[in-house]
C-alpha cells in the first residue's frame, strides 16, 4: 500500500521546482493533489500532463486565494488531509550593505509576504478542513533557517521565522493537526528572486551547480529536487508520522556535521573496503 493512499493534499507553489517534485511524489504515493500557484500557464501545462490534479491560480499572500484552493480540494476530493506550504522566493544573497535604501520596504514585504505571511494564511485557510480530517501541515523551510550564508538577511530572517511558526502552530493546533517542516539544502530549480530587487527574472538554477555536481557538504553532491520529496511524504503520512509534530527535518546534506579538518571523514572508505572485498 502506498504511504498516502486516499489522502488529499494541497501543495502551494506546486507548478515547478521542489513543489512539482512533491506533487509528483504525492501522486505516486496514492494522494489526491490540489496545486495553488500564481503561474496560471504553468498550471495549465501541469494539468494537461498529470490530468488528475486540481489546479487553482492564486497568490499565497491573499487569504481568499488560499481559501479558494482549500474549497477546491474539498469539493473535488471530499476532504483535505495535508497542507504543504511550499511557495517560495529567494533574495540571491544580497547583503544588508547592498540593499537599496528605496527598496528595502518593498523587498521585506515581498519576501516575508510569501515565506511567512503566505504560510500563515495557508494554515488559516486550511485549518477547519484539517481539524475535521485530523490532518497535518508541512512547511518548506531551508538550510538558511539554521545557518548564515544561505541567503541574505531578508531570506534568512524569513526562514528563521518559519521555524518559530512551526513550533507555535504545532502547540496551538495540537492534538488535532500536526505541524512540521522540511528544511532542504541546495535545489537548482527555477525559483526566482524578489521583484522589488529586480530579481524576478533570475533563476536559482543559473546560480547553483547542477544536480549531481560535487558539493562541499558531507554527502558530497548537489541533490535533485525529487530527492527531498520523501521527507514530505513521511511527515504527511497519517500512519507513519502520527507521533511527529513541531519537528523540522533538516535535509542539508550533512552541513551541520561538516568537519574543520575536512568536509567529511569517510572519503577513503570505499577504497579501503573495495580492496577487502572477496
């Protein structure tokens, strides 16, 4: 039996990148999936390719759009078990000293609007349906929720705020709704930057090394987006994550244990044990 058989999930920002990988994995695990994304053309292509999804064009910063997506999920699939609040934006590591004086207000509102307010509004809109289903919320955070240098001060602060949102909502919504998050590391995707900073036509994929490339973390390679999706499946599973709430899976390729002497201590293991193989 698939992990999410018969469950209904709403994924925001699900038309591309990590969100698309989550959508495809949830479908493979037996879930019924609704996607909320502001890119209507991408949603049309996604619906034409996948067929079985429910698609809603809207902005996660608007409560009414989140409620339309929840209503569409419930109308199509009879319930909502999981909200995956995933819609994202990056700031391309712009440091404080380089933030233009006349754009800081708009950039702050845009980045926090999507990464914090958008998640809060998604939870607000989905709450009645999730309580009825005894469901769960899964937020997409980032390694920038734990470490500096994964973004500039706006992005890093927004992702740190996401950790607080997970913990507070896990407390407030217990025992009826579980609230958790996944904090991925590098994802070379079509994630864009802030329009207020003139970054909305820049793609993260053009900045990061390609999936499979060498990477200085202990696990040594840049992951593909779909390699993160299993963590979302686990946290969404009504059976396998029944005891998990207030938790962030820090899927950072081991950055938190990167050594001072060398990035990892096991580089010679395959050579040593290959020699010992019969």
